C-alpha cells in the first residue's frame, strides 16, 4: 500500500522495528481469492531462504505451477471441493482452478499484509508512491478458498487445517459469515485451533455498518478489525449551472468531460421503473440520459455497476449520491465513465437544484490525489459495529485500521472495477472494506511477532489494543463517518492501531487455551459444544462460578439490567517492559460508578503478573438499549495501557 | 427433495474412537458408511477440527448425528468477502 506505512508511523523504521532477519521468519497465511504472483509486490529480492520450519507447498493448477512461488510467496494452495460440490464443477476456461486469483481481492489483501516494496506504484496516477505491505520482509502463503460463486466453509476449514499444519504464524481472513454461536461458526472453530497453535488470527469485522450488532468474527480468540480512513482523498468536485460547487471523490481516468456544463438529470426522473434512482441494470431511459450527467442514489447494486449502467444508457457522466446509510463517507471508484461520489448533504443539495431548475446543468472536475486530509482517521460508515451479537460481555471490534481507498496489488485477470466489461489491467488497485483493514493488522501482528517471538496471540492483540488511540493529536475524539459525531467503543473498539506504541506496550493482558475453555463454560456450552470448538473433552467445574466478562480481555463490555445493577470483573496484567509502578485512571460515565482495586500495580520483574478488579455499579436502572462509555488506563508515566469500557442496559 | 444431497461438516469426538480403529480417518469413514454406503468424504480435518465433510441427504445427516462419537453435523454455509 502507499501512504498507510507513513500514516501508521512504520515508514521510518530505525530503532522501532524488529530486525529484518526476525521479520523474514514470520509467515502470514492469507485465506482469500488467491494470488497473482507476477506482480512486483511478490518479488523476493533480498530475502533469504524459506524458514526451515515451513512445511507448506506451492500447488499447481490452471495457469499456476510451483515455479510461481519464490522466497516471498512461499506457499499457495487452493480448496475447491466444497465449492464444486455446491456450485458445480469449475469451468477452467472461465476460472482458474489453482491458487491464481481471478478476482483481485486476494492479491490486494496478501500484498497489503506483506508485499515487498514497489517504487512508483499508483492506479492511473492516483495514490502515487512506494507501495509496500506492512511486514515487507514477512513471507506470504496463499490459501485460495473463495471462488466466483462464493466461499464455502468446508473449504475454509480445510485451508485453516492445512495452514496450521504448514506452519503459518499469522492467519488473515478478510471474509466472514452470519453471526452464530461459536460452535457453529467454522472460522471461530478453526481459529480456536490456530490460536492454540500460537497462530494469531486476524479477521475483518464485516461491512454491515453503521447498523449495531452487525459484526462477524466476534470470538474472543480472534482479532476483529474494523475500518477507518487515511489522510488521503481523491477530490472530484461537481459544479452546477447555478454556480454552486460540491466536493466529491473519484478515481476516474480517461477522456475528460467537455470543458462546458452538460445537461444534468436525476436518474429517478429518467426511468419508468420503481427504484430507477438507483441506476440498476436496464432501469434508465436512453432517450432521457443520452449525453447528460446522471445523478444516481447509492444502494442495492454496486457503485461501479451504476456507472456502467449510466454509460450503457448513453450518459456522459455520473454523480453518485450517498443516502443516510452512508452519510458523508466518500468511497472512490475507478468508474468506466466520468463520475464522482458525493456525501448525503451534497447529494440532497444537488437534488434540490435538479428538482427546481427547469434546465439543470453540471460538470465534474477531477483533481487527482490530495494528502494531509484532516481529521483522519475517520471511522468508515460501512465498518460493522457492536455490541457483540454472540457474546455481549466481549467488546468487538477490537481495533480499527486503514480500510478506505487503499492502494495495493491487483490481479491481471480483472479490471479495477471488477466489471466484465472493464478491459483495463492494472498492477495496483484502490478499494475499500474491512477486508482491507484486516491485512494491515495481520502485517502489523507479524512485526510484533518478529519483535517478540515468545508473545502469545493474545499478547500481540493486547499490545495492539491497549496502545490504540481514540483521539486526534489536535484534540477531539475519532469521528464516525456515518454520523459526523464521535465514534464509540462499539464502533472503533479500542481505537485505531498505533504499531510503534504496540511494540512496547509496557503491560499486556494475556490469555491461553484454559482461559478460553473457562470462557466457553461461562457461556453454558454443553460438553459436546465445547468439544466441537476445542477438540477436547473438557468438564466445566460445577462448583466454580464462571463469568464471560472475566476472560482476561483488554477491553470491557458490561451488560447491566434492572435486576443486575452491579458487575465485578477481574483482570491480570503481565509486565513486558521495565520494572515500575502503574497507577490507574478511570473515566466513567455520569450514571455509573467504576471502581478499580488496587489502584496501583508495581512490577519488578519481566513477565510478573498482577491482578485487579473493576466494579461497575449503576445506582439507577436505565432504559433498555442505553449505552454508556468510559475508559480505564494504567500508566507508569512512560506507557499508557488503555481499555475502553462499554456499558449497555438490557 | 429428500434425496437431494448437501455438504455437511461433521465434528467427531476423537477421544471416543474405538480401539479397533488404527487411524481416525478409518473411524470417520466407518461412521459415514453406517449411514450411507455410497457417501464419500470430501475433506478429513485433523488440525482445525476433528472430523470431516461429506455430501449427505438431510435424513442421512440426521442419522449421522446419532452415531457414537459424532458431536455435531452442520450444513455447509457460504461466507462472503468483506
């Protein structure tokens, strides 16, 4: 990626990052749509031999042989039996039955996590710079589990099974399914085994925001990643015939619009079908849009599909307007015709002009790439939100990372829009999603693992979470694009990752398999359900009182009710820094008393553990669904070990 | 409709494997064959879960659930890229 290493502070590595030798021992397994191995992001120049621990393979198939792997891309496998059993045999003239990437998504995520540095990268000149993965020297192993017809969990499980055997250190999954109990979720079950084997599993939180309870991959042994913006934009403004101008974004590259105002029409008024405003295939009247700029509303079909529909109908350009669902969040696309995306407020104002002027006109001005945009990051409106739909006592997502307008490697088999009619081929593409933020965290976790080889997956996640930030350097809390207001821990979890701070967190909240088994007991899972998740007979102690909230997690989610107005949680901190005394500070919501005991924790040796309790007490019951937020921080003056608190009444 | 086969993921309690089986895959196969002589395993899992996936009718899947050592039988689910 370009820009994100700088945005995350890992572009200047001296004194912070692990040695390149340690980093090159780390293997990131990426379950996705495969890989396009020929792009420069998978160049292995300067990398030493493949780690001796590696047991993986480079499997051959359609247009892919073992020769496509090298010392960067050290493994490539594909899993299609489940897909073919459900969707029919793969037509190898239409789809690569091999690790080769038909789609681009897998190449993008793999190169984001661990791509080699590529000088002079851009998409049509947009987002120019040196592109690199987060862990440039880590190795990549690709497990293709997603096909043109989807991703099936029998294949996903097979890939996780093999990745564990192959010896990956990090697993990156930018995919998910419905939220169900952990024993019915293949990713949760596979991730449990991976975690037990010391593998950190990083998963995308999903793109179902801003609705609450919209998360995927919410098991506490998974690192769940939401998405935020960078300080980069691709401005493309709309000028109207009345002289007014509105900002938008675009990655359009091609013939410009004529240097004059063009007739402008609302798609809903250029269609005879219900929902014509959405520019769905076949919905536009060619007579009414020919040679005009068309305003389409977001929703139902893909953004780039709308551009293709306008182009096919003879439109000259498109303005794509957000609805309340997306708010002011601007996601740029490499449309096939001159087009720009505008926020809801601008869209509403433009529509007012369209409906009031008998002869509306407009043009679009494309202004390239702008950096230094503030405030940033802003939480993406699409980023899925808590509360955790499966276990309300575990706050999710865990962190947010860059996931909006991310440039990274792309397949040679599809154009940047992914549309069949897009014959353009690019080495880099700019796309958005929690799919893009997840491999950022996977790569950063690889850096932490290289720097601290003995740390458990929980320790690495803890370091990322407790050092994440929730406020801008210039002041003010992180903003949510969906509302324009400060986001909450249910939106951003512990906050935006800060990898340089995460390398030296001071203290960590560790957890091991026994802790997760006790957590499963707290969920009242039956022995059979626990066995399904953990592959072992485990008997919960009937004399012991288990509490899901007592899992040694680096954040706090506290469900309260009329009958349960006080909750006590216990946590244990492990010293991973110098000796010192940490003092607690609490910011609690007005209606809830948060008390921590003891208030000081002194550590004298490395790996020393100290426990504390937190009591959340609400003097008065609140209406069901009421959320309140706070924060608990431990600091020795050098480190700040922060935990968000989310309290919800039911 | 009753004869339509779908993919199922079968979780097994490996600790319950009878001593007469030398390898867990043989036990899985035997459990599967007990409900369908023609059914074949797609994947045998050993690290992520203990179990296997196979194509079964809904009735066979229900029957398999009651076989000794079978923890759970889950129908195939489709996941999405994010």
